[in-house]
């Protein structure tokens, strides 16, 4: 039973940075049992011995569809006293029934047998089970060339996809093939939605050097605290991108108490990018900062460029700050980038490819005969995703690296002419990354399975 399959995957913890290697052993056994002999099995481990699994089902077509999933989950501290039950779907559900923290919606869902509760059920062990079952069921389909890629560390630094992707591309190339597109089965909290493309992200940093002065004479100083506060407000109202920029960190660099007005400050801001070019977003941001803040304090606003970059250590944000602080000796607002960078993958491009047409046809067919949630196609998977690593725009990647003092560790592995469409066709559920995480197993088994399989059949059968 599909439900039991998903529950068995949930029962073995795979918390990011903690229990992924042990789960890897379990997943290897699961794949051995579910996938037939005709599927070629490869493994590659990252520097922390966490395995990525690549399973190749060669077909007559030279077009390979990559089926991508991550098997790691976030931690369980948010479950509080119920943390011990986070990997026990049945017992957790029983315990949650009397939990006073549940919302009205939670209380309705907990009575409904269609939901499996527990850490990873939604994000994304139901998706992992679906992918493996799809490859199993299509093992004898002559034309289809499928590559199932299951990786760790998607909730961390994406080391899984980074180590797996070069091996995958080489294997496909050795077979005379090419990547036709990528389908991930990560979750949606928006009923029935399938996504084309994925959201990217830049981490914009600002180092502020003001003018120090005595607290008794603030008019003679330029306080880094005031500049940072205005920067935060100016960037937050920058309406060109959705969602708007979000400040993740902001501090003055004084350290201890003194009556001196702080002259140095630092912040970093999340910039989500979609169809826009990162170059244009940075240029526009520069204008917003110049007009809104630079003018007010009569400070120059500089986008820093770097000739070479140091390899990043454990804290690339602080390492970058140390480098910038040394060189930015004059008063000013200095903008630069730091890791991580997630590349945006175009929704428009994805939609209009052959795989995009197969996805749309599969959605139409489902809606005509559906026995569950209505399906629809929307632009941009809304969360950070490993789909970003199928990026092929070297020019943009180089531009971003140029403004980053440490190595971004982001190198397009695809050449520009190999630009691929990406999609997310995942199950519906609620509470991802929260203690109310649950997946609609009926939706996964019906809608998602049918959409996924029909997309592949549509692609290869015309
Ligand atoms: Zn996920």
C-alpha cells in the first residue's frame, strides 16, 4: 500500500546534518526492493558521507527526464514535548488529537484519514515514494529514459545535488543523451497546484561606514544605526520584486557599550528573483539605496566588485564582511553579495518547452476525469529549491561571483545551449517545517501520481 510505503519512510529519521547517512542505508534497501534489475543504480557521497542515489532507466529516447527529490528533513525541536513522536505517524496523530494548540483547520484534518502526520511526511517523503514508484511502474516502457535522483542536504547547503549533478550529466552524456527537463515532487500548500520554474535568491549585503562622534553631539556624526534603519525601510518598500526584500540580519559593529556613536554597521537582505535578471535587480536596488538613503546622509553608494574570490569557510557572510571592512575605509554604503545564491529558473521558458506541453496536457486530462483536487499550473515554485542547480547562464553566474568577496560555490554545470525546463508536481499538504506537518496521501496517490505518469507518457508518446 502506498500509505504504508510513505509511513515506512517517515519512520526512519533523516534530519538535515544529523541522521541522513543512516536514512541513506534504509533508502538504498528500499530502492533495491522496489526498482527492477533493468534500472542502473549509482551512488555518490558528499564530504560528510551522505549518499545521493542516481537510478537510471534507459529507454529508446535520447531525451532524459530527471525526477528529482530530497530525502532530508528539517529538525523536530518545534514538536516540543511531542518530539519523540515526530517520526511515528500513527501515534503522533493520536497524541495531537487532544492538543490545544491545533487550529480549526488542523482539527478538521486530524479527523480525516487522508492525512499522514509527521516530520518529512509532506517535505518530502511522500514525493520520494512517488518518484520511486513511477520509475518502477515505467520500467518496461520502451521509449522513456528516466533518471531518478534522490539527494540529501536540500534543507542545508544543497551538497547532495552539487555532488550528484556532475555524475548524472556525465552518465547521460555517455549514453548519447541530453536532459529534456526536471520534475521535482516537493510539496504544495496551494491545493492542486503544479509549478513551472523556480524562485531564485540573492543575498545582498550592505556594509555602512559612517562618521563616529560623541553621543552628546550627534549632529556632527553619521550614525551607522540610523543609516541601517533607513536602508532596511527603503529596501522593504522596494516593490519591483515579489515577495519584497526581507532583512535577515542587521547590526552595528561596536561590540561593547560606549558613548560613541557607532560608525560601522552591517546587514544582509534576502532578494527573491523570478523572471528578472539578477543584474537588473542589483542595478535597481542600487538606485533605491542611492535615492532613499545615500542622498539623505550624503554618502556614496558603491556596488563592490572583486577581481578574485577566496574560498568560503564555515561562515562566508562574516568572512566577506571582514574582507570588505578592511578595504572600505571611506564613509559610504557598500553593497556586495555573499553565498548562498540560488538561480531563478524561468517559468515562461519552462511552460513553452516540449516537457511543458506534456505537463499542460496531463493537467487538462486530469481535470476532465478527475477524482480529486482540481489541478492547475502556476509560475514559480515559491521556495528555495535544488532545481536551481540546473541553471545554465554562465554570464549571470560570473556577474554574481564578481560582486562576491568569497567563492559562491555556484558554477553552472549545464552549458547555455542545454537550458532545461523545470517543474514541481507535488502532493498537497499543510504545515511544512512545522509540528503540524501532514500530507494528503490520497492527493499524492491519485492526482500527483497520475499527473506525473501521464506527463512522462505524453512526452514520449507525442
Ligand atoms: Zn522540500
